[in-house]
């Protein structure tokens, strides 16, 4: 059973939009103490601003900036925040994925949970960090 994991923004966004779904269950498991959630300021910022901040997404799901702020504040309060992840190229063809892998490396976690099938899940593992989808991660717990 993993003691700590990094969740990427795709999982966090899915947990926000569909809290009863698989990604929501992954986040709930962290809240219950099943594993330690590790995040970086960059992952939280990407989740809040670039993705959940999209007006079209807000209109489709009916939430506002205050909802996003509460969600992200809750993440920061619950997570072990990782500052200064190492720079480097870890994910071929996906520079944004490099930051997520760097966060997992800096945190010393054994797992990175993502919905990015094309780049991150295709790696499967990097320097001892298993890269799993939300369902596979729940199965480990």
C-alpha cells in the first residue's frame, strides 16, 4: 500500500467536478489518511487557474471562483506541499508533465496518479515512481 502519492491536475479537476467519481474517491482516501497527499504550488496553480478557471467549464458545471478557491485551499491544507522540485526533462513530448514527475521525485513518493494516458501513464514508472490511473491507485489502497 502506498504511503504517499502525488495527484496531477487532471485527477484533481475530476475530483472537483465529479466528487463521487473515481478521482473523488482517490482524494477522499487522502482525507481519511489512507495515504499522504503531496502537491506542489505549480500543480495547485495549474488546477485552479489554467484549468478550473476556464469560463466555459465554469458555465457547464455551474461553479464560481469562490468554489475553486475553497477547493484549492483545502488541498493546500491537506497536502504536504513540495517546494522546488528538480528541473529536468522526464516526460517525452509533454513539458507540463515534467513538473508533475519532478514533484513526485522531490516528495519521495512511490506513486503518481494521473489521467494523462498519452504521456504520463504511457511511462508506467520513472526512477522508482509508479505512474497509475485513479482506478489502479484505488485498487492498491
